[in-house]
């Protein structure tokens, strides 16, 4: 019996020996794991080195651009030369301001005949006139000051005291109505003004950052030492917000082919907008249409009788 037990024990020991890995295999497994860890660590190290290199090159590019910016755009630099692109933003604003202020917005000439004469000479003798545009009927309003039936989208400006075609609004900043013939110049004026204030804001903030890093002053120190610079930053920031909102609003109006006056009065709430032809056609019509000739002959001679009629119309308009 003892011999049988000893043989069974030997068989169990052999099975355990066969099932358990040898020391050599364990050592190989440890070496393989170390190699994998070294490879992954090497990959991470390479990736880290690549990121560090990219960061260093990016810092070099940023510093180079900053140096070039300060050299080229600093009007108070050592060079007394003024470059074209340094004065272009401001000149662009002045040019567009001149164009929008001096261009006829689309004034409709007055008719000196009375309403009764106008009705009597018309077919049917009716006071009301209607037109159909793209299947939508629009009513033409009669202006008692200019003595005309205003075309669609026209309105009488109470400040200029004239009926203006495709009236958008009267802009107090330029002292002129914004309408059919000068709307494109108004948009370029607003966009150029936005570009000008962005230019001022970015350059001034950059100068503040340079002075703070050079002198070691904080924001309070900058406000104490350079109050005019901080005031310029705040003013430019406020102007950017205002002009951004104005540009976005007018881009929206162009996309739906509405004027600011129509949008404010909600003229097309009950019915669709008969002038809306799609975004692309609306943009083309508003910004890329040729400038229509003015209806007013500014070089024509005015007689004394016409001056009296104009004065009477002016007095009548003031009373209304």
C-alpha cells in the first residue's frame, strides 16, 4: 500500500511540475513586459519631444510676428516714415463717409399739382391706388406734402422733408437718409468703421501688454500712467460691440430683403414679403446692383414761382 501511495504522490508532483511554468519562462515574460514598457515609454517620450518642438517653433513664430507688427504698425517708432496700410483704415472710413453723405439717397421729386387735380386727371378718378407685386397686392400711399403717390417701399422723411425711394432710415451720424442709392455706401462705411476700431483695439491692447511686461506695471499702474490708452481701449471695445450688432442686423435685413423701416413697422406680418427672392438674389440686388440714376436734377434752374411753391410746401409740412 505504501508503494502505491508513493507512486500516486510522484504522479501528482509530476503533474504539478508540468502545469507550473519554469523559471526560464518567467524570466522571459518579465523581459517581454519590460520591453513593452520601454517601447511605450519611448513612444510617449518621442511624442512629448515632438510637442515641445512644436511649442517652441510656435513661440518663435509668435515672437517674430509680434516684432514685425510692432515695427510696421507702431506710428511712434524710430522711423518717421508713414506707410500706406497705417493710414488706410482711417482713410477708408472717411472716404465711405463722404460717399454716403453726398450721394442722393433716392429723393422722389415733388408734384406741385393738388390731390384734386391728380385725381381728376387720372383714369376713373379714384383716390386709392394699388399695385400687385409677385401676387401680393400693395396699397400706394398719397403724400400730402410732396403731392405724389409714393412707390412701394418709399416713405416721407420728416427730417429731410422729402419722399425717399426704398427708405431704410435717417442716419443722424451722417446727416443723411439711407435709402436706395446710398445703401451700399452706408454698408461699406459701417464695415470700414468696424475694421478701423478692431485695428485700434488690437494694436492698443498689444501695446498695453508690451508696456506691462516691460515696466512690470499691473493694470492699475497702466490706468494711472496711461489713462488715455485705457480710455481708447474702452471706447474701441464699445464701438466694436455697437458696430457688430449693426452689421449683423443689416446683414439679416439684406438676406430677407427688408428695410429697417419695414422691419420696425412689421409691414409684412400679415402677408409674405413680395420682394424676397431668396438669399443669393437678395444679396445681389442689395450690394451688387448698378447705381440707378438720380431722379433729381441738382443743376436745374429754379424759378421764383417754383421757390414760392417749395416754400408753401415747406410751411405745410411743418404744420403737419
